[in-house]
């Protein structure tokens, strides 16, 4: 089979690595890929993964590439091309493509759509209101006592969520989104949610339009610095599984979210094929959905796919063809941890082009896989090319073992200004310690 993967981050490297392990893949292109992706060999022995210099958002060029090379399956990693309708355009020309179509991708591209959907179909979520005018939005803020989350409706590079401690902050947030239009068209409406307290976990479910297969829980660390200090980032590290929901609780939470969600999709004629990724707050009143994403999480993918036993290609094919009810997800009975190494300054401005040392040294470590996120090649040298640079991922018998292995590898990798969090997994380790 010939596969085209769209995207260039750590998530896409993990997808490519897992797909390349499928014996049926004879050729794989990645647009645009990164330095690490271009070093992956196909398990079929048919060669190496090929990076093609087309941006993930250049749908015209991607289609042109498909017309010339005829991939049997295209796999979309990031949210932007999904929101732009890549799936619809590929399908119109008869290409098989994995990911939600533009209408289904609204679960991520419009928080207002998601919020209304959750309320309509009884999916547990925060108390919330959706507004297009500042006056009523302010009144709602006041009714919540000021402490709330103020969110721009559309995709805003992960920056459209403003957590507010009091009324003044929340009024300013409403003005920034609705009046000053700091997020452009993404802020034509605003969602205001009550502030939920609890532990946050990521859920993923692979869907084919009728069936949703739930993954184990994972947890991301969104703040840049240890002890959850510093600015919000795309994610500085993950681990899987988490100890915060027992298997029975996970099944119950999955049912409470996915059953009404599937019923709502059927009622609204939404054919969701892809990953539904609810961000969940475990509150005293039970799990509540903060938001839906319509793609794999990054860096959640890195810990999920290192634990996954299944052939990912078969799962994605079943998702596209509507045959997931015949599949069962299987996971290695181990823990996986991913530590993100980022450029100095991230999530603010940062420099690129710093040579990365130590990659060859860690390549041989058992149970360790370094996924590249923001890297490129400068002749034969791998150099930094983004904010999040690498996702150092390790398996272990338990979380502590996986974490030690991951940090042992991190410590052998060097580039100027490299920064990472040193406390990935701390909540789970603390909880486990309390139970002992
Ligand atoms: P979102 O993009 O909607 O997931 O929001 C980004 C982050 O803001 C989440 O991962 C949470 O940490 C936080 N957040 C969002 N909504 C809420 C809420 N209603 N209560 C508390 N924290 C929230
Ligand atoms: N891990 C955060 C995200 O993918 O949105």
C-alpha cells in the first residue's frame, strides 16, 4: 500500500513510525514531515519514508500530489487541514482519506458548536453560555461570579482560551475576543464556561461514524515550567495510563460521553471518522468535557502509539470503511512517558537551526523512541526547527520505570537552549505514593 501522511510534528512522527511498522506499507510520503520522519524505514523492507515539501495547509498542492502519486490512503494529523475541508476535497476526487470531514471537524473548529451539541445531547460539560455580543457575555460572567474560562469560538493556535480569576479579568477577556477581535474571525463568538476544578485528563476514541473505541486515559502537561507554572504550551509531556480513573470508571465516563455523542451525530447526520479527543476535567461531580478535539493529541499520540499492539493501518482502514465494531484495541501492559524537549523561549519567540547532539547515542536504548517535532536537516546534521523539538518517549513496567528511562535518554541529548520539564507524571506518582 501507498500512504500519504499530512503534518510535520511529533504526533505525525509517531503516526508514521507506527504505520511504517505495518508489513503492508510499501511506500510512504509525508507532507512536509521533519528530519526524524525522513529517517524511518518501512518494516516491509521496501525502503524509507519520503518527506515532500508541501505544507499541511496547502490543500491544492496536496491534492495535486495525490493525483500524481495515487496514495491508497491519506492520513491527516493536524486540525487545520481538517477544518479547511481536506477530507471532503480528497473524497470528492475519489481518494481514500482518514480523518473527520469539515462538518465533523466542527467539534474542534467551533467551540460554540461543540458546546451547543453537548448541551443538546446531554453530554456532561461545564455550565456555559455562547455569545456574539459583549453586553450579554458580561452579564453571564457576572452570574458566574467572575471566575470562568473565556474562549474564542474558532481555532486560535491554542491561544484562544483565557482563564479568568475575577470579573475584571473576564470582562477584559470578553472585550479582547469580541470587541478588539484579537483572534480575528475565530473570535466572532465567545464561549464562557464556569471554572471547573479537578484533575484534567485526555480521552481518545477512534470512530467510524457508528462505533467509538475508547483508548486508556493519558495526561498532558500544558504549562511550560515545573509545578505547572509558566505559560500554556502545546504540551510539554504526557504519560499513559493514568491512575485517576479505574477501568470501570473509564468505561462509565466513556459511555456517558460517547453514547449521547454518537446518538447526536446520527441525529444531526454527522459522519465522524477519526479520533475524537475530549479534554476532560475530573470534578467532584464526575467527569466533565472541557472541549472536544477532532484529531490525535500531541504529545498524547506518542504515548498511545508506543503502547498500542494493533496494526494502526488496519484500525485506520476500519475507521474509514465503517468496520470498527469488528476491532478490539490492544495495549502493551506497560506505562509510556513522553518528555518534550523545547527550544529556549518557547512558547514565546525562539531561535532555530541549533545542532542537536546525542541522537545516535539514544537510538540504541531499549524501550526508548525519540519522536521529532520541530527538526530539520542542515546537510547531514539534525537541527532545531520549532518550539517543541523532540518528544523523548520510553516504555517501562510502570510509570516510575518509564519516566526514569525517558529522563535517562533526555539527559544524553543536547542542543543550545534545550529546556524540558523535570516533573512529567508528578500527579500520578504522588497519588500512587499516597495509596501505598
Ligand atoms: P481548551 O482548549 O478548551 O481545552 O482549554 C485549554 C485549557 O484551559 C484546558 O486544557 C484546561 O486546562 C483549561 N480550561 C479550559 N476550560 C476550562 C474550564 N471550564 N475550567 C477550568 N479549566 C479550563
Ligand atoms: N496535547 C494537547 C493537544 O494536542 O491539543
